[in-house]
C-alpha cells in the first residue's frame, strides 16, 4: 500500500508527550494529548532524495523543501522550534515521509503482515545549549485508530538513516531517516518527534490530512 502525501496537508503542532515502548516497537500508551499552535504546510513536487546525515552543517533559515520518497510524493515541511530538557533549542523539519519504505538489505525486512515507513527529519540546533540525544527514540507514527508505533532497526532505499546519537552545538544539524514498523493495513495519521528520547515536554507533530 502506498500513501501519496502529495494529496495530504501537513499540520504542525506542539504537544506534551511521553514515550513508553514495548519490544515490538509499539507505543504501549498512545498519545492523545491536544495539539496547540497548529500551522499548515502544503505538499510540494520534486525529484528523488538520497540525502545522508550531516552533523556539522550550518543551520538553514526557514523551511526547506523536502524531496520525493518511494511513493513519488514530496513533503514541504514547516519547521517547528522546540526545546529539550536542558534548554537546548532545536528547529525540526519533516523533510520527507516514505510509505512504504523498502529495505536496502535483503536479509532485514518487515515481519509478516507488517510494512516499514520512514520519516526523514532535519534537526538544527538554533540555540546556545548543546543538543545531545538519540533522535530515533523520540519518533512516533500514529495510525487512525490512535495506536502509536516507534523506531525499528533497519535501513531503507529512501536514504541514509538518522545518526544513532547526535551532539549538536549551536548552528549544527543532523539529517536522516527513522524507520518505523507498522501493520500493512494501518493508515498513518500523524508523525511526531520528541527530544530526550521521547521524554521532553515539547514535541513537533505533523498530522496527515486527507
């Protein structure tokens, strides 16, 4: 099943959240907290993205255009500025979302009845405090039933993975995909990111609307 994000609007929100995961990469307690300060970003059009991780690049102002993923879709992600527990200020952009995401390793694939999706995030430290985190742990994909799914081990043909750990000083950034496993039949409703492996008070959320 392929979801064409070119027909979707992406809504950005700040929300309070906490992540509790079980061994299947499924959030044991879906986050139903209310969103605040929502803004809308329209999808764009473009070519394929094979971007890798960049931990040392300069911060870029405003929102960048995302590039097409495996479904031929593209996301132009509005940037959300949030804070980690230590006060580090980061600007997070959903650059692309691949659904389904194809494995780049024939020995590592989704289990029976499951598919992979992959969110490409760009994280820029826009403050003065060091941002030190394992970003993949803070990513959740929520389906239309309210069930949340978390990071799965794997890599895809969509592009390079987000680094396992990042330590960004002011002006530095990280870019990469985070793989999530979910049922074949589940329909994606939202993608969210929370610093501090999911335990910070602020989150960035992108809601997929039909």
